[in-house]
C-alpha cells in the first residue's frame, strides 16, 4: 500500500492521509485499487508539522528532479524512481535489508515490509482499541485484527513501547 500512495492522497491542509491504491509487481508497477472496500481508509496525522514540512519539501524536490522530456510522474506516486515509475518490490526489499543490517537488534530476525506492518499493529493494540487498529490496518472487521494480532500482546497493563513510539502512535487519529 505504501508504494500506491499518491500526492493527491496527502491532504496537508487537514493533516490527512488516504490509502486508496496499491502497487504490485503483477499489475505492471502501476497503481491499482485496493482489493476490498474496507481496505480504503483515511487517517489524520495531527501534531506532526515537521513530518508534513518534510513531505512538502520532498514533493517539491521530486518534481524538480524529473529529467527533461520524461512524462512527469503520470501516476502521481510519492515513492517512485526519478522518472516517476514505481520501484519494484525486490529493489525495495534489498534497500530495507541494508537498513536492517545496520540495526544491531535485528541480527537474527528476518524483517520484511509485512513484518513491519505486523509490528505496527501489535504495538498499536497496546494503546488503542481493536476498532481503531482495525480501521488503520484496513481490516473488514475487528475480529480479523483480534485473531491475527491479539496472541502477540503481552499481559494487560504491561508497558511495551518506548516513550518515542508511544508519542508517535498516540498522534494518529482515525477519521470517523
């Protein structure tokens, strides 16, 4: 879903991100609608002025980098090659591994983008209701979220995240 984020999905005036498309290698590296209606979602990122500032600067830089004569990012993708086309999954995975290799905590762990998704959901369940997490994850209902992630939760009341993570996760608000 991250590869399918488009600039038109980012509403800087209302601090809202919408998840509507995905890019996969099977569909020719172009955005396609998400598989299910419940996967389409929006959420607010409040109190992240620095993040939104970085996004605006990146968007400006990205539009200036396009080579002359190249059709400028026809799919409006945020995460793309300099010519506006989507990165393939293998390339992004290799880049992720380079980052993971620099982290001492991940020596014996196989980290993928899906692993990061699971980690996010598991940690969010420590601070938010399964309804909120279900919406963020694009699940059809809370039962899916609870069946997949509840087994990984520590005992009720345990502090599982650092202050840094807590501040980030608490700032995410799902649109009603």
